[in-house]
C-alpha cells in the first residue's frame, strides 16, 4: 500500500481531510449485515466483525498456507479492504445465483467511489489490493480467499447450519462453493470437509437430493 509523499497539488491538510473522510465513511461497514449469525447471541454478523475475524484467522492459520513464503501483511491488508465495497453494494449471499452473477460489476462500481475518497496514491493502492483479491492469482489472494470461505462455514457449523437451512442450501452446494479453499490451504480444506461431514451427520446440513 503506497505511503508516498503528498502530491504538490495537494496540501497536507487537504490530504489528511480526505483520509479522515474515508475512515468515517468506512464506519458504515458496521451496519452491513451478513447471512451468517454469531455463535453466542445468534444475531447476524456484520461485515466489520467478519473482516476482523478473517484477519484473526490469518494470524492464527498462516503457518498452514500452501505457500511457505506467504506475505502475511499483504493478506491482512487485502482482507481489511476487500469488503469495504459492500458499503454500497451490500452483502451478496454466496448461494444466491442471481445476485452472484452481478456481484463483481456492482462491487467494482462501489470500489471506484469508496477508494476514490482517498488521495490518489492511496486510492490506487487500495484498489490494487481489491483487484488482487478478486483475481485470486497470487499466493496471498488464494490464502485470503481460503479464510474468507472457511470462516462463514465455521460459523454455520457452530450454529447448527442456521443460514444454510434458512435458504435450503445442501451439502453438495457448500462443497462446490468452498472447495477452492484448497488452492490456498490444503490442510484447511481437509479440516473443512471433515467439519461439514460432522454437520451432515448431526442433521444440521441436508444431503444433496437424490436424482
């Protein structure tokens, strides 16, 4: 993320004002709610809580990443930034096929506006992080995606499949959606498969309907 000097056309006071405006705008992420619920009060998780939990996952689980040379700080930056677009675009439920089809387009427009609040050099740095996460080509983006997919699965399994059951999501769809965890962390995907099977066995996640 760039921390270059203030452009000649922008005073330090103007730069600081833009940065503070961006920070204030990002407070809105606390009021974007997800389909997953918290394990204790069973209320909807908000996006800011989700982002924090993902960062904690990275700090705890980075040693299991497929790439042993992982840039952990870059993964953390990616995960702090990547859901900010949901301030405008809203949270898209992963199993809503129609909404998922337009997700990237809606979020790209949001990225232009929200990151555009920052001074140009920082705006470009944040947008580069968001684009990297979306492309999922680097080891850091793959690991970021792995924890982003794993965390809601963990909450669902620890809340008796609440969001999955509310939307009629079956085991095969969860597998299809989340198997890319293995691209960033094989060990985490192996654990997730076992966790899902235990949830199925407990009757909290429906099996795929028979043909």
